[in-house]
């Protein structure tokens, strides 16, 4: 149980185009999902908190108009990188929160490798 | 501020050796503590967790005990295998509301046959 998927697993795009990444909780409902960015050999950097049915909460320094987040249902959140540039190339990871047993636990997707040419 | 600190540098050891990765935290409250593992090219997998003081999380031969007196959550495994080679992240939640996680920098573990 507690499986989170991401699609696509990797994508290559041209500079100036937009890319959408999907994050799905496959066997549970998640009111809250998170989006992270990870640079090589570094830890995860939280980009935003995605809440079902409401606007995402962005971390300081993350451009909300560039990284559009939509949490349309309890099992799906999407991250759209608009007008992508080479500096947006990174590994993007989402997580979904499972509530139970007196605590909330985040389960992570396998990540999406974005390369912008 | 509230944070997680992991020991510096990669860890290289031989198969069947004992593994310890240190993790300490700074928090004003009582966070939940987690260890996540990341294999090359993949996302993070929850390895184990503990939600209150003196709790011991365990999974796949790994253990970690929530020590409030030393604010630590060190990860241990008695006999590592080559397949344990990965990056290990210590994390805590419950400090900022909305279940946000604070991560340590991670430790690369390389197990040599």
C-alpha cells in the first residue's frame, strides 16, 4: 500500500515550452501533496504544498507563475513548468500524505527527470 | 531554528559490516522522525519512522530509536549488503504544521563486496 506514481519518469523539452508532471496516489486519498526539487548529490528542496481544492502554498523564492500547481482531486496533483529554461533542468519529486495511526506520513513518487535543451 | 543534521560525508564499508549513520535534530516541540532511502535514479522510499520518544522504528534490518534526551535518531544495521548502497535521508515533521518535512543533507552509503 501507499504507492505514489509520477508521470512521466523523464522528459526532454526545448527551451520556452511547458511541461506537465503528474503525481498520483494510487491506493489512498491525499488531501495534501508536496512538490520537491533535487539537484545532483543534494537533498530535496521543498517547492510548494499542494492542497486539494485550494491554491498551492509556495516556498520563498519559488515563482508561482512559473511552477503552476493544480490539485484537482484527492489522488492527483500536477506541476506545470511554464516556459522552461535550461536552469529548470532538475529531478522533480512529489509526495502524498497518508493520514493514519496517529501520525501523517509522506510517501514519495519515483521522480521525474526534466532536461531542458 | 528547527533542523536536521546528518554526519558529514559518504560512508564506505564492506559487506556484512556494521552501519551507523548519525542524525540529530533541533526542535522546539515533539516532531515525528523518519529515515528515507533513495536508490540511484529513484524517488525516496520510507525506511522507518518513530513518532514519540523512545520509540524504535525498524525495517529490513535497519533500526533507529527516537532519543529525546540526546535529540537523536541514529540509523543502524548490523550486517549490510551490497544492495543497501543508496543515499539515506533523516527527516522530521510536525514542526511547521501541514506536515512539512525538514530533511538532512543525506548520506551516500557504498557497500563493497
